[in-house]
C-alpha cells in the first residue's frame, strides 16, 4: 500500500464515522452545524488522539484540509436524505462498523510506520477505531456503546489490529491481505450484532447477572 | 499586535471562560475547590487542546504560571459576589460570549503564527473557542450548549475565525481590526441569544421537527 | 529514587486506579472487555494526559508494554473475586485513594525531571492524580467525584503535589520522604472520607446551601 492509498482509506473511514455522528445528531434533533460538528468529532477524533499520542507533529486532520471534506459530505447527505434517519439505528450501526473496520487497519499501520512496537501499535489501532465512537456517545450524554455488555464492540477491533500488526511484521500486509482484514472485522462486528454475541461479565456474581437483565430492559 | 498584548488578550479570555465555569459550579452546588477546578478546565481547556495539536512544546497554560491567576480570580469573584449567581444564566452566557469572542481571535492567530495553513487555523480557532465550553457541559453531565438547536453558538466563532484568518493573510490584522472582530463576534452571539436565531435542523423531516418542539419544552 | 523505582511506583499506581475502574465496570454490569478498557482508561488516562502535555515523545503507557500488565491484572482480579464487588463502594474508594497518593508523587516528580517550573509541576501532578478518575466518572455518565461538595478529593492531591515539589526543590526527595508523602496523602484522603470533611461552597448564599442539602439526598 503506498501513502496515497493509505490517506484515501483513512478518508473513507472518516466519512463512515462522520455519517454515524451526523445520523445521531439528526435523531437527537440537533441543527445542521451540530450535525457537522458531531460528525467531525466522531470522524476525526480517533485519528487526532492517535496522532497526538504518536507525537509526530500536528495531526493529519488539521494539517491536511482534505480531511474536512468527509464530515461536510456526511452532514449534507444526512440533511438531504432524511428518510435514512427515520430508518432507525441499523444504518448508524452499519456505518459505525465500516469505520471501525477501516480505522483498526489504518490506525495500527500508521503507528507501526511511525516506529511503535507491535503491542503499542495494536493499542493505538484499537484506540483510533473506538475513540471517535466513545467521544460521540459521551457528548450525546450516553454510556458508550463500547461498554454495552450485550454487544461485542472492542473485540472485532482488537482482532483487526492484531491481524494488521502480525501481517505487517511478516511483511505480508498488501493490497490483498489489507482488504481481507477490513472485511473480516466488518463481518465479525455485523455477525455479533445480528446474533447478539457477547463476552462474559466483568465479575461472576448472582447479583450482577440480575443487573444485566435490568440493563437489557432499557 | 506584539506578543505581550496577545498573551494579555488570552488571559482576559481565560478569565471570562473561568467565570462562566465558576458560576456553573456555584449553581450546581459544588465547593470552592470544584469552582476553581471547573473554572480552570473551562478557561484553560480550549487553549491546552490547541497547544497540544500545534505540537510546539508544553501548553502555555502549564509553562506560564500567569495563566493560573484568572481562574483564581474568577473563583474568588463568584465566592464573594454570590448575588451574581442568583441572577440566573444570563450572566454566565455573557461571560461565555466574551470568552468565545476573544478566543476565536487569539486561537486562530496563534495557529497562523505557528505556520498552520488558513483552513487549519480556522478549525483550530473554532476548537479553542468552543472547546472549554464543551468540556464544561460534559463535566456537568449536560448535552453541550454547542449542540442546542435553538441557539447559534458555533457560527459566531466560525465567522470570527474566518475574519481573523482573512485579515491576517492580507496583513491587515492590527490594533484596530482585531478589536472590531472581537466586538462583532460578541454582538453576533448576543443578538442570536436575544432574538433566538437558529440554523436549520440536521435533517428535513416531519418527525424531527416534532422532536424539536419536545426539546424546547425542557 | 532511581528510574526503575519510579517506573515501578507508577505501575503500582496504575494498578490501584485500574482496580477502581474494573470495580465500577462490574457494578455497572459491563462485560470483561469493558472492565479491561475502563480499568485501562482510569489507570493510564492521567499519565497519558501528563505525557502529552509534557510533549516529550509518545506517552510511557504506549511506548512501554509493561504498562498493559496492571489493567489486565486488575480486570482478572475483579473477575475472579466477585465478592469484592458486592462489598460496595468502600473498596473502590480505598483503591482510588491509593492511586491518588502515588500519582501525585510520580506525576509531580516526572514533570520536574522534564524541566517544568514548580508551579506547572504541581498543576501537572494534580492533573495526573485526578485525571483518570474524572475520565472514569464522565464515561460512567456521572458528575465526577472531584466535584462532590461533601468530599475532599483535590485537596489531598494538591497537598501531595506541593510537598513533592518542595522536597524536590530542596533536594530532599528520597526513599524516606517519598513514601512519607504518599502515606500522608492517603491518610488525609481516607480521614476526609471517614469524617466527611469538606470545603466551603463555591458561593455564600442561602439558596445554594439549600441546593447542597438537595445534593446530599441523592
């Protein structure tokens, strides 16, 4: 993968997350500017955190004006296609899953290229992939979906980041294996949503399993 | 504008935002220390985010001890003038608007001086201006005012940042035009509050316009 | 104190805060991955913010894989000892106080070693110590404990940071005085919890003291 393709993939990921932010803004009754700002925060937030932690100069989202196009496009799309907003949260989750799949590839790869060790690169890749969504949910005053015990959100991102770091270390990350990782993460995330896969609770306890049922009723 | 004046304007902006933070702390029933900490977070938060993104060494708020004076002064003011707290949210909004007006000038200018391109500088100026207020509202567990669909909050900051970047590029940013920008942003913000100006919703939809009325009743 | 001891103390502080995060995750009904992620955020968050502000390359939490062990250990501990979760919030507060005591020492010292002035070092030490807890409470959608008017949370951290900066400036920070500072901060925090010490409110006002009683009933 050459550099231009890496930037392009990053921009596509920004677009997917920005759509999820603008859709949430529309469902919360925010205005156009709020839609643009929440979309920008979700789309660019994870990458800005990644670049600040890599400590390699101003983040790409600020130094490259191209990064402003995806949030603008996302806000316009949500404004002119209001039917999509009424179609409930499934669309939001699909766009969110696409962004997640792309960002755990591009985030991990960028950290490896910057010279981080593989463990740190996996950690940064996961942070990039889940960061924007956590910012989105905190801003919308909700417990982040990342922590929903009925859902696998972080595990697909971890799998994708580990695969990316493994392939990169072996010199096997290329135009065939990269897309395979992205599709695998996306499929894993959508299957988890479809079949309600989830991981064990944080503590084995009778009281807590009761708490879990309470959470489900919400 | 020489450097000392730039720092002085920045300190005045910190003071205005810190007062808005301490006023909110008082109305939420926080204690003196909470008032000082929330004031510091609101006053210094936007600038710290700006300086971290500019990646030019430790943020001014940490390297220059003078930046601690405005939050201390703001917390003392709110403590010794409790009547102002009872006067409702109008005072908070006025201080908030003053900080917004000053920070979109100083934030944009600092980004331009650090060599950012004008688009990035506008983005950073807006981030500086709205960042502290978003931190304040998230910490106080509310949906940030930035996203209130009955209010123009980001647009005055965007106008101010674009004007600042335009004047700076033309070499026209000086002691006459700078204050004009600040006063224009402040007036625009106060007029928007007074007359309830707002921008179109994020999506054109019958369901969502109903949602908007629901928001108003809160 | 040589460097290895400093890293070890930092890791112990990360562990204490990570346990407080995993305990909260368990009580909120999050799953194992959520427990690991919230523990990591609380344990590593304050230090990452500190290192980003110090602007001295990638944060230790990312460049040194050892920092991932304490959150893993904390999540496993909470999973295999579920009784501790049922024992209510006292255990969480004890681990939180231990982390607070260690981090105001290690945070202040690291800032001083990086060449910050003593005032900035105290500010950064307090930010390191309270940062993780604020992230924890915001993510769990609560007003941060830092702002609870019935509790002293920031003052012990401030005392510890000032003591550390004072001892370091005099050249007296060593293996005897360091632990004394940590124990003093921990005791001050636990005594404040035990006896309900608190500081004056943010504003002197009849209305606000009524608000305070309302807060207490929550």
